[in-house]
C-alpha cells in the first residue's frame, strides 16, 4: 500500500544544504518525543510494551517499504539483534554521509509517520471507549445514573491524551523553528507554512473543533 510521506512530497524541493549540529540536534530532539512520550519501548519496570512494539514495527515496515529498503538500519550488531525501536533510532540518529537534504527528509518522514500514528491512535482509542460506554448505558437502561467518577474519569483521560498530543506538536514545531527550518506539523502532515493545506485541515496543530467529536467518531489519518 502506498503511503504519503514527507520525503516524497518534497523530493523536488531542496530544504537542507548541510548537515551540522542544528540538524543533528533537531532529529535527536524530535525522536525523543516519539521514544519518551508517544511509544516508549519499555515500561518503568523494564518490561516491553507489546502495543508499542507493534507501532514501531508498523512505522519501520511502512517507511522502509517507501524507501525501497529491506530495513531502515542494520538488524544485527555481531550477535546482538536490535529491536525495532532501536532500528528506527539508529536510522534517525545516523550521521549524514552524502546528500544532507535526502538524509533529513527521510528522517523527518519517520517523525511524521509516528506523529500521524499517535494522532490516529488517540482517535481509535477513544472512539472505542465511547462505543463501549454507549453499550454500557444501553445495557443498564434508562433512569439509572452511573457514578460521576466513571464518566468524569473517561472525559479526563480523553482530555489528557489530547492535551499531551497538542503539547508534543507544539514542541516539535518549536524545534523546527529553533533549527531554522520553515516546517510545522498539523493534521498528520509536516509541511512548509507557505504550502497549501489539504482539504478539511487547519493550520492549528490541535484543531480544537475537530477534536470536539473525538469521543463519538473515528479520526481519519
């Protein structure tokens, strides 16, 4: 299946002419959002988080396919086999050997895919929660009120997920600004500010009105 990626959309436009400390720092900082905030591979006890492993596999599989690679980076170091998150990290944090523009674009593609996946994941999670909540309400019939903490807790979790994602998008956009590159994330895409916004998308990273119906509708990628 074809996937819309940053490097493909901007392949005819030169965005980077060099790879130096600002570019290296940008990639490292952006990647930390993914590995620390979105999809940590291990929990606080050092146990692998299976759902997050599947997300990393999806990201690696999608981008390597679009780049025509078997793997984004080597899978083995002597007798040690890298996990999928490490393969993605080694890809993003690698030094640019030749073309700095292509190097940066392909790494920004991974950042974009991960943000897009987290954005869609929030929609899926809370659409499913809303469905289960509706089923529960239907099963207990009318005239019965659930404890306030039940509904309030669901709404609070939804609000926190949205707020956390908004904060991550704000951070990424600020990282772009500090690195001197005219890019920002909004609605599943990393784009230049001068480029047209896809239909039904706003310039806002958060899209408050769009998220208003998150509890009852699926959010498209």
